[in-house]
C-alpha cells in the first residue's frame, strides 16, 4: 500500500539512479553504493523545522485514477464491514478471493524472471487456507498449509525438469506471503472481540499509509531506503507513527475497551511492520522489474499492491493481542 511517497514518480518504478535528495545529503555514498536503509539522517529529520519540501510538489500520484480508486475503496470497505459485523461468511470469502488473486498475481509476475509456478493448484490452495481458518481455526489452517505445499510440490514434479527447484520455492513463497499471512486475520476474527480487533488492525494499517503519504508529500525530504523506494521519507514515517498512534488510542478506548497505552503500542508496531511489508513488495517488484503486481483494481493496481502492508499487520496484531490477553 502506498505510504510516504512523493507523487511525482511511481514508488515502485525500476531504479534509474539515486534520488537527488540522496546525492547531496549527509551520509550519502557514491552513486550505486547507497545503504539499503539510511539511518544517518534520522537526527536531522527529528530536528528539522517544518518547512515545505521542494522535492514534492505534485498533488496526486501519476497514473492513478482517483475517482475509480475512491469507488473501489468504498466498495471494499462496505464488504469488509458487512463481513465483520453482519455476515461472517463474507469475510472468509473476501479473504479467500484476495489470497487466490494475490497468488495468481505473484505467479504471473515471477514469469518475468523465468520462474513458472503451477497456477491452478497454487490458486486453489491459496483460496482454501482462509476458508480452513474460518471453519476450523488454527489447527485446520496448519493442516491446509501443509497440504497446500504438498500439492504444489507433487504437481510440479510432473512438469518439466528445468527450473523445478525455483518453481517449488516460488510456489511456497507465494502461498505463505499472500495466503497464510492473510489467513491470520480470520483467526483474529474468531478471538474475543474479534471483529473489533480486525477492524482496528486494518484501520491502523490504512492510517499509517494515509498519514505517511500526506506528511511525505508536504514535508518529505530524507529517503528512508534510497535503493528500495527513494521517495519514502523519514518525515513521512514520522507522520505515519503520529497519526496511527492517535487512531490506535481512540480504537483502544472507544472500540476495544482496553487501556490507551495498549492502543499506542499496537499502533507503533503496526506502522513498523506495515512499512516493512510495503518495502518487501517494493523489493520484489524492483527485482522483477514491474510497477504493479496487477491491474484488477482500478486506481489501485493489483490486489497485492493493496494488501502488502496489511499482510504483515494482521499477523502482528494477532500476536500482540494474544500477548495483551496473557499479560492481562
């Protein structure tokens, strides 16, 4: 999902060289030798006056259809609320559909690197995992993961021998990334106050992206990871943390009835893993040499482009809520 990126260039477009702000900034190296994550500028970011950045002027992301993006978001949010609070099966079907499409997008993208994933068994297995979690909990999900990996491995053994190892590894990677991680949202749904917890985690992931993008557009100057996504800035990350903490505290007090500090802790953790999730997909797309994983959602790209940060957020939320319940 989008985060503290400048709208001037697509965040996941192939690298064409170091960012201008990286070339002249403190701690910069020679062209092509920038660190993956720049931490030397963190102190400057924290002490820098709030001045409008000259590097981020465009009002919207290039190549995005804003009305279509808003319409798609409204439909998805309505379906999510329906699944969480009115018709639970809708939530399971949404998760299964997103997982299946996500795996298909990954499989199609990996063909650019000559890695051929058996799409039919991989997509079927991906759809089955969230449904297994919905009907049978963690035990069924574990069994579904084992059976899914077994299915794609056995299926691939009957294919051509060249590229077999990469095909099997790519299949497992896609299933765990797009389906297993998403299935933890279904597990979280079945815990006490599950619908409210799932909604809180998703709101935190969305607020992280929204506040990070807004602050990054206005004040973003210092890139976090120049070689991965040059336009994601430390200023935007600070905006993500600040905005998400406010949302987390409000959700804790008004939605979950837990201490405010737990909402703040959850928010900081969600921002951290959401950012890592976004970077992870950016790294994959840069390695493959593509801009978006897909084009299914108008104004958004592919399904994986929308849920990349949510995948890491839901499993983190599940773990943290379990820790909160143990600690009392």
